[in-house]
C-alpha cells in the first residue's frame, strides 16, 4: 500500500529577489517612510492604542486628508518612537531604491508579498506548481520537436491575421494554450462508455497527481524591498516606479512534491532534466542577448513569481528557433501593449530583461537555483 506515492523534499536557493504579490500595497498612510527605511506598523496594535487614547476621530480626519502621511499624524498626536516601537513593527531597508520621474517609493507605495492569516511570509504551492507546469510543458516541446505544438501556434496566428482586436486575440490564444495543455498533460484517466468524459475534462489532467505544497515560512529577516529595473540589450538601465516586497537573494525556499503514479508518471530524473532543458533553452535564446545583464550560470535555474519576465512564463521560446520566437512574441506583445513599440524588437522580445538591485548588485528578478531534490519515505501504516 502506498507504493504509488512518491514524496520529494525540494530546496530552491534564490539567485535574485523573488516576488509573489498579495494584491496589497504599503502606503504612506499606514507606514512610516524614512530616508533609508520603511517602518511597517501592526495596525491592530495601533488601533488598540487609538481606542485607549480616544484618537479614532482624529485618525478618521487624517485618513480623509490626502496631504498628510502617518509621520505627520504621529507628530500631531504626540506618538513618538518609544510608543510605536511597541506595536510589533517591521523595518525594511530602502537602500537600493531611488525616485523616478513618475514617483518615488513613498508616493507609489510598496506591493506586499503574500502572507498567511497570521502575517507570515510563504510561497504558495500554486505558484510553485505553476512554475513547474510551464517548465514541464516547455521541456516536453524541446524534447519532442515534432509534437505539433509549433503548428498549433502558427495556425492560430494565421487565423487571426494582421492587427486582430485584443479580445479576439486573447480568446483565440487562450483556447490554443488550453489545447496544447491537453495534448501535453491529459490522458484518458477515467474512460466511460457514454462519451461524456472527454479528454479535455479537468479530471483527465495527469498533473492532478502532481501535488505541490506551500513552502515553509520565510523569515522576516529574509525580506527586502526591490525596485524594478529594466536592462536593454545594449545595457541601458531604466529604473521604474514599481517597488516590491521580495525574498532576498541567497534565501532557501523549502517545499515538497508528492506524485501519485496512478495518475502522473513524472519521475525525479524527468523533473530535474526538464528544469535543466528549459533553462538551457532560455539561456541560449534570451539571456545571451543581454550582454550587460546579470546571469545565472547554473543549468538548473528556474524563474519563480511575478516580474520574472514574459519569456520565462510561456512556451513560445521552447516552441520555435530564436528568430521565429522573437517575431512571434513581438506580434503578441504588439497586440497586448500597442504603445510599447514591440514591432521594433529584433534580437529578443521583449527587448528588456527584468532585473533589480540588492545591496548595490544587479540581479535577475525571480531567478532560483535547484539545490536539493530528495525522496522522503511515506509511512501509511
């Protein structure tokens, strides 16, 4: 009993900062932005203090006044550092951020990393599985060049023609990617005689047997604030007013994969080789075009979370040789972002790579290196 289950403990080491957004933003109304750091307040403890001191009315008036920030409110109500330091504060360095023509970190705020109900940082299993699903799909296409995926993508592009409307475009490609997903991952797992259970039914997805856990909790000491920096093929750097709460470089992310072989036949060597194959393809077709951008020389590099770049999140560069992949991607991006001049993309598309700076060193956003992949016996007794 239980021979059909295999559990693996995985460790990724962050090569660059990793960001997975919660949809929330730290702004100047609820945090203290200082010259080189931001002080994040536990709002529950803060409100308990306001209740005791009858400050709720003043706080409501303050929230309606767009000209004031939290530092001004504290000063006006005699709340000094000795008081707010008892509110379970967290401090994050802003040393690697700078202002831009479109705003600074205080004005734009900081997009927060996902947390659980108790405020603890973790990487959701859905994010990890999404990354691995893209890698497995891309590696399958690379290793099976005559699988017909190129033809499906080309057929969709031909049917859409030139200058398709965005909604029409998105619908067509969504349907095509669903068809590709079915071709790669679906099997007739639950055949029936009445024909109601079609192959594209979700229950026939073999990755239902590829179960990925949430990561272990990440310490607050391993969290930093990073600003998005685009680096072009000629080395030009453009700092953008987008500030994110990230996992620091050189941090270990631990999680597990449990494979139910009655549904899914991926093995440890399959997964490891897929990671290597996908990154080797990325390195040759994308990274090499950015001569002055940071690089990862580890073949078992993968890209996790938001801000990691279009190329690492899709199967296009896995499906075509580089020149065709560039043309195909630039056509897609021209529809999605018509004002960004992606028709000018030549050596690579998009023509910038997503980076950031941490401790004055440039890093690739989202880059992680596989460091451990060990089987753990499962005791079902």
